C-alpha cells in the first residue's frame, strides 16, 4: 500500500481529488466506486471545482456507491442517495441514470445484493474505488466480524458505528440499525483503490490496517492483499504509525 501523507484535511482533499480527476481524464468512461461520510466531502467539493472551473467532464462516468441505510427512502435527508446528489452529482455534468446507490428499501436484500454485484460486473468492474475507514476499521459498512463477507449484503451496524454516525441524526435512536453494503468481493476486485483517513479518531484503525495482521475484526486490513491501494491520510490519522 502506498501511503501519501497530507498535513491536514484540506491538503488530503486536494490530493484525493487530483487522483480521481486523473482517473477521469485518462479514462473518461471510468466506473468510479464512491463513498459517503464526512471524509470525502472536501474531495467532492474539489472535484466540483474541477468540473465547473477547469472543464473536467463526468459525462461518460458511471458510478456505484458502497452502501445505503436500510429503510431510508432515497429522498430522506440522511440517505446516501441524498448525500451523493447534494455533495456531488447535482453539481457536475454526470448523467443521473449512470449513478447507482444501493436500494435501502429492497424487500429482498439477498437477491438485491446479487443483482448489485452483477450490475458492477456488467459495467466492467470498478476502475477506481474510493473508501473511507471507520474508527473501528470498517470499510463501506463491512463491520468487524468473525469472517469477511463477499457479496453485497444486509448488515447490522455495530454500536461503534451507530455512535459515530449519531452526529448526523437528532439522536442515536434515529440512526437506522441496518444497512445494505457492498461486500469485500466487489471492493477487492476494483482495479485501483484510494482510501482516505483524516483525524486522530482514525489513527488506531489506520495503524491496524497498515501494520497489523489481516483480520476480519479489522476489515480494512484485507486491503493489504490488494495490489494497487493508495492511502491518503493526514498527520493526525498517521500519528500512531511507526515512522518509515
Ligand atoms: P467518516 O466515515 O468519513 O464520516 O469518518 C468513514 C467511514 O465510516 O467509512
């Protein structure tokens, strides 16, 4: 894994956006795997600037998102469909029909998961997957577990994640307890992976991901097995790592 250090969140966002913009320029019909959460917001802002001020076009780009809260309607303020529209898609020249976010209302999560993974294959697989990392080491909503789960699936969110995400809701009781998440198969099949980490609350998870054993109790550690992963992290997120 290549580690790129940023001095702070702003620099991290600029470097990440540049990395994604290069992918879009080199392959204008790329399939981008996209993430939600606080971390990519600055990156998306910078990508919007590239599009609006520097002529970067997303016209042929296809996107697949990592996850969606189970039970939230796409127009719910905290749904990840709403997040993506609001933070990126509404401000760039992407065609909405080329953007895919898991269906949080599916009645049959198992069949939906299979269809979502199949759709990703039919698109040609993910060219560049953007990831965040949870303070518990989750990627997408693949929570610490006894084993890695391969397909897109319904997952029960951990207490740690409910607490982390309560800040977006009026209270922790309003955080949906389940989500549909891309599993490890589609993530690990991505040709390239870019993972972002910012802030001291990610430091322990980042250290485990880079220096620990591969362990489903720290899901991001599976990325050690992928041949093309770049981590862009700020000084705080790297603060527990052994200096090179
Ligand atoms: P955050 O979430 O960007 O809001 O910290 C990251 C994640 O949970 O993957």
